[in-house]
């Protein structure tokens, strides 16, 4: 059997497990997909069981278990932070210290105990890696490059908040580091919190809100909050932040600076929130581009790879690419803490002599990020038949044609095919899809399907061979992590309008309005047959039906819930929402043909704010 290394991330948010065989990712999943608890931070027991089951292994077959950060080093940072913030931080210190003393600083022992309780055999040694090393390894080792500059930016690991690395062959060398409390990720999270969204999950909402506003606070942010040097290094003025005290992100300093109290969650969005989002987004982009230039200068590399939570800021990623600093940029699709499980495993595998055999093929080692569970037609049929669900079974080509016709007729489709995606983005395996040409599709999907805020943009999936006809995209974007402008050829002249704020949504700007944001941008996913054959087949069928090689692609879930994992999850979401068709494996289900759906309670009332 191959040399197997199991990676684990847990106990903060987005717990996950990943398995690599001879240095190649073969299985990975977030625990939330199994427990149905959004951003589940518990030990990823079910994700571990899945990873081992995927390759027919037990823990006896695993040579090492890698944990994604160093708890002892993190504990020292926590102690130093509380000591430096005394006496104000004492309540938070008092609340968190017992857990640190009881188990958190000995997380490796906790991981070992949790693995033993799974009853899957002996537990190999637990290899603890540093947080940013795990990010860097997740970015470089699966990338298609023999060598590359590596940039990792997030909130905080143990001490590091931003790190620069040089990857060559099967080795990573640290180049530079910025340390806590100075953090670009925490700066962005502070504005996320101040604008009324949830930290560690609402940052993408702030990014989506930015185009509605003007960056009129950007100068104030540069003057008061962050001092940025020409090489991208920076320092925050901690007088304006509260996170050192452990309770909230911002306080009175922010309120005085930005003209009033924090927006309450679910409160109305005002021009101030639009402008705050635009301002911190602009400053973030400036810092990230400067860091990228510095990485080019300090490593001499022509390619860049990215990881860390800030690498999910696809607008900033687009700015790096469009700046022409590097020939190519590759971003780890699970760039956040879930990807740390994979990175830790890859780092240990590299130490054990694993070779990056995919380098030279021009392709990465992520298998399109389709590393989660898949279900055979027999398994899907067993579920559907067991529930007496009416369906039509079709061959793959016929299924694609039927779904394409439905999409062209304005129907919204739940698309459940193959193995589940690893990371926060639906990439055409667990997706809700629609016709991008329909000017009301964006609002319909937000309000009637996703049950979420109307301002949220949707992403386009496009055939890789047609991408440049629709988007100003200088390279592939297989993981939906780059924002760029819609191509001039697809733009339409907007009627004169005094619209501002959320009314900007009503102004049509392109031939694909459902995926064109208010600044004429789009978060693009390019789809190749190599990365996802079923989804490529559907896009091809839709192009043949309509002449358009683009589809709306959003994650197969509703607000507050994780992306669906099983056929049962898919059918439940299908019946709870206004999705018209469900394509699950080779089975096509029509909503109008389904039996009446009953639930014991109003599930929407139980959806947590996110």
C-alpha cells in the first residue's frame, strides 16, 4: 500500500481531515458536511472515517498523523496577549484559561484520544506542524510549479499572520514573517464585525458589498489604522482594535472614527456600510499587491501560490493577476483552515520523501478539488426508491441535454454529481445552477432558493475554451478564486439611472446579468473536461442549446447550512426550496412530480445567522 499520511485541523473553525498517498491528495472533507453544523469546529471524526474508507484503509495503514498547528506555541501567544492587555483582558482570560490548561495546549494528546475512540486500529505518532507552514504546504506542494513564491495571509496562526516562503522541488524555505497582533486578516475581520457580519464567515459578504460603495474611508484607514511600507509589511494601531482583549473586534475607537455604532446584525444596510466595505477592500488590495511584488523580488520566481483566509479574497487575487507581477498565480481551493489539514499532511509526506510527480504535466494535484464523498447510481437509486421518489433515469449525455433545456426555459437546477468539493466553493459537483442571461435570476436565487441577502452576487462557470470571449481573464480560474471584469464584447450600455446602493442591482450591464456584479465584475470558474467531466458536459449542452457557454453556479445549500453531501441532503434541500429540477447522479427529478413535502417544524426559523 502507498505511504499514507492523515492530516487533521480542528477546534477553531472549519475542522477537516485529509489523506495523502505518497504525497498525492486522495481524500479530504470538512466535518460540517457530515454533521450539518456550519463551520463545525469539533474533532473531524466523520471526515477522518470518510478519508480512510475512501481508500479502504484503517489507522493501522497510516504512517503518520499531522496536526495543522502548534498548540504549545499558540498557548504562549495567548498568554502573552492577555498579559500585555491586563487588566482589561482579565474576563476573557478567565473564561478561556481553563480549557487551555485542561486540554488545548496538549491538543496532540486530544487528537490521539479521539482517534483511538474511533476504533480503527493503532494510532501512529502525531506530528505537529506550524499553522503557516501548513498553509504554505497546502499551496505549494499540490501546485503545478517546480518552484514558486509562496504567500500566506490570514488572521493569525500561532504568532504569524503573514508569511512569505520560497518553494523549490519538495522543500519550502521561510523568507519573511509578520506577527500578531498586526494582521491584514484581522483588519478585514474588524470591518466585517463593524458592518454587522459574523467574523470568520461573513468576510465574503463584506467583499461582495464593496462594489456598492465608494472608498471614501480608505484614506482614514491608511492614516489611522494601518501603516503600510513599500514592501507590503505593515503595522496596525492597536488603540482602535479590541481583539487583544478577547471579547469583540472593535469598540469606541472605531465608533468615533467612523461616525457611529456598529451595525446590528440583520439591521438595514446603509451607505456607510457600503463605503466601509469599499474602503477596507481597497486598502486590502493595495497591501496584498505590495506583498506580491515583494515576494517576486525576494524569491525571483515567476509563479506565485497563495493560501490562508485572505487568499479567499478573490477580488484581491484578481488584482495580483492583473498587475502582471507573476506569469501565473495558483490558489489553494481550500485556502482557509480546512486546507491546513491537507497542508500538514503534505508537509509530513514531503519530509518522508514523497515526490511531486505531477509537476511537469501542467496540472495541479488537487483533482479539481473533488476530494470528498461520491455516490454510485445504485446508492442513489436505493435512497430514492426507499422514499418512493419519482424520477427519470438517463444516460449522461441525455441528462445533460434535458437539464440544459430546463435551464434555457428558466428553471433552477440542483446539480449533484461525482465527488464533493473540498473547500468553501461549489465547483459543479454540489451546485445550484441557472441561466445567466436571465436578468431576474440573481434575485430569484437569492431570495427564493438561498434565502439570503439580496445584494450577494453569484459566480459564473464558463467552458475554459470560451472564457476569454466572456471575461477579461488572463489565466485559468478552476477554483472560482479570481474576480475579473466581464469582457467588453458582453457589456451592454446601461440605461441612465440615478440608482445607488442596492438599487444598482436593477441595472443591466451585460448579456449575462445574473453573474455580472454592480461594478461589471464576476468571480469566474473556468471548467475543463479534465477537472470535472459531468459539469463540462452540461456547459457544452447548454452552449449547444442557447449559444451561451456560461451558467450561474452557487453552492447547493441554503443560508446557514453547509453544502449538501449525500443524496438525502440534496433531496431535502430540493424539496425545501423553489428549485425546479434535481439532477442527482444519472437521475432527473421534477419538482412538480414529487409527493407533498412535510417537516415537523419550520426549518427556516432555526437557520442561524451567518
